[in-house]
C-alpha cells in the first residue's frame, strides 16, 4: 500500500462547535488525533498528511509525527471544497504524479469508522475494476419519494422508482463522509473525489455519525465509550 496517499483535511473554524476538531472524543484523545491513529493503523506513516491552517491542529499533527501541509486561508473557508484542498496538497507533496496512485480522505468529523473499513476501501481502490470508493450506510427509501422544484414544477429525484411499491424498491445507500478513495488518474482528470466505476464500503448506520453539533459529538462519545469497553 506504499502508493496509497492518506489525506486528513481539517480546519479550525466551526460554527456548530467552536474548536470542534481539537475536542476530546475518547478519554483524552482529540478528534484529529483519533483520526490520525486510524490512519496509522492502515497506511505507512510516510503516506499520511494533514492539511490545516489552524495553529492548535498543526501542533496536534506534529506531536503525532505526521507530515503537515500548511493550508492557505482561502482554502479554510466555508466555501472551500475538499477537492480544492486535495489539489493544493498534491501540488505540495506529489507535483509530478510519481509517488501516489490513489488518494484516501479520512474526515475528522466521522470518527466511527474502523480499521476494517479503511482496509476494505484500500483493497477496492487497488483493484482494476474500481475508480473510486465511498463509505455509506443503508438508508430508508425516502429518496424515491423526494421531489425538487424547478421553475415552480415538481420533479422526482428518482423518476424510475417513483411509482414502485416499497417491496419492489432497491436498497438505498447514503454517503456518511467517513472514507473517500479515488484513483489519482480520475482525480487529475475530473477534479472530483468520486466517479467512474464506484465501489461502496457499507458501514452500520450507528457508526455513520457526522459530527456537526454537540448532540452528534455526545452520541459519538457514547458509542466509543460503549464499544471500547466491550
């Protein structure tokens, strides 16, 4: 797996939870350090990079022996995309496209992935038949009943499934943000973190918390306290 790059994009600003990514998630371990430890369990140390603009998060990164890429402030705003952060980091660490042939992103706000999930994603992205891999959980079938308004007219999001009975609907999966893996070739070509032939790493819904507010944070803490003590 020496050609697989792991990126942990993390910034200091958070409206829902001030200083969110430096807050403790389990015992005395911060969200960022927790994600770093998960990355260490699946990637060679030299393949892990953190991108951040925040002083405290930089210190956490360096104290854990991880390579740091200083993120420009214009890429640390609410409007900045993860893809733009990845593009900047690649210019810093692999400009000639010689070192890495795949990119895996671990989001700090989705801490309940496990080593097995990351390894599943890596196994799939290293195969010829996948261009990208996402972590997901089984969702309900509400997408088949969902509409958008365009110029005052309602349009079904999934017209092929709009009139099917519940028993005939396929299983729906929803991205949970824990893992994104993409081949370098596809990212360089499209600038997108997923696309092409797409594989899924299916996680349980209870492990698919994306921390956005204090309730999410407490639920994630409770899960880890219960899980780690078993």
